[in-house]
């Protein structure tokens, strides 16, 4: 099998270390804006009794968790791993994302139940001050637009920045719903529209929470990174000169932009150290250049043809 490395260099290779000082600064500014408006919306929901504003605050809480995770990633991934944390603090973002998804799901379910009670259960709860609701809605929208402006110029730099940008975009839609709810109530006098708006925001939130939790669980269960076909990887690695077979092939994701792969590689007997080094070099090139997911973190164990593990539990897995 011909083996050519001349062509494809994936753009994702630069994402391994995605915490530049510029990203950190922009994320912290966005987090400051979002946190301030979150507190204002919680206070506003308590004063006005608006379900839409309360749900949007819950939505913003999840966005804050993602922004916190992104900011922590930008800060901590700039630090070198240590002997006690060989991957650094990278996986902290996964735990934060999972926690945020659970909170978002709970808030969404609560909002749907509350909206149903207000619309069909005879609950008299309603908005106490529509003008104040409109004020808080506009305040939240202004903050979201400010955050979008802060992140827009660098949102495509890496996965971490893209995730943060999408979060503030989604939250802006929630703020728009709050503003529309206030305007409709001011023009029609129907207070039930607040419950409708809250329910609609919740319907948008729940699938996103499930998707975010699913993504986090995939990482925690060390599933194969999406977009990486291990069968194709095996075939390609076995095309490297002097490679006889590949077994015990495993791939997982440590955190955003940090996929890793390990494999046992059976090579021809009698290779010199220089030839073995060249085999390793070509194997690493394969994972960096030939697949949609560029894998920088690779561990290959070279085994001479005919080698058998002494421990029966280490039998070859195909």
C-alpha cells in the first residue's frame, strides 16, 4: 500500500493548546457581563414574578457554566502538566459542562411544569410589572450583544471559543423571547403570554441540555472521538512500511481538542533502532495528517513479529 504524507494537514492540529492570552481576556470579559446580568435577571424575576425571565436566568446560568469552563480551560491549559496531573486541568471543563447540563435540564423541566400550571392549572401567578420585565429583557439582550461583539473576532479560532460564542448566541435568543413577551403583554394585556414564552424557552433548553450532557458523558466514558473511524485508522497504520499488524487500538478524548490514541504495533523482526524510530515517526504523522480528527497525543508499543505477551490477560485483541 502506497503511503503518502504530502497532502493533508488538518486545521484542528492547532487546537491542542487553545488558551491564548487574548482568548482568556475575551472570555473573562464575557463572563463578567453574563454574571452581572444573571444576578439582575434573578432579582428581576423575583420582583416581577415573570416565568420567562426566571427561565432565561436559568438558561444564562448554564451559559455561565460553559463560559467558566471555557475560561478555566483557557487559563489552565496554558500551564504545563505535572507528575500528579499528567493531563493538567483539561478534564475540568468536561465536569463543568456535565453539571451545567444537569442544571439546565432541571430548570427546563420545572419551567414546562410551571408554564402548564399557569396556563391550565388555574394558577393566578402573573407578571407584577411589565415595564420592569421589559427593562430586564432589554438589559439581558444588550449584555448578550456585548458578549457577541467581544467574542466575534476570535470565535472561529478553536473549539473552546466556538462553544463559548454559541452559548451567548443561544442566550441572546432567550433575551429576545423575554422582550417579545413583555411587548405582547403591554399591547394585548394578556398576562398568560409570559408563561407561553417561558415554556418555549424551556422547550429550546431541554434538547440542548441533553446534547451537552451526552457530549460530556462520551468524554467521561472515553468513547472514540466523533469523526474518527478506527477501522480506517487501523488499515492506514498497517500500510506504514515494516508494519505487520496493529492491535489493541484505542482512542478517546481527554478534553476539548485533546484526542488521544494508543496501539500495539507489530513490526518486522530485525529492525534497527533507526528503522524503528522512522516507523514511529510515520505512525505519528498518520494520526496528525490523514484523518478529520488530528491526534497529537499518541502512544505506540512496537512489538517484533511473533511476540506473545507472557500474561494470558494480555492476549491480542483485534
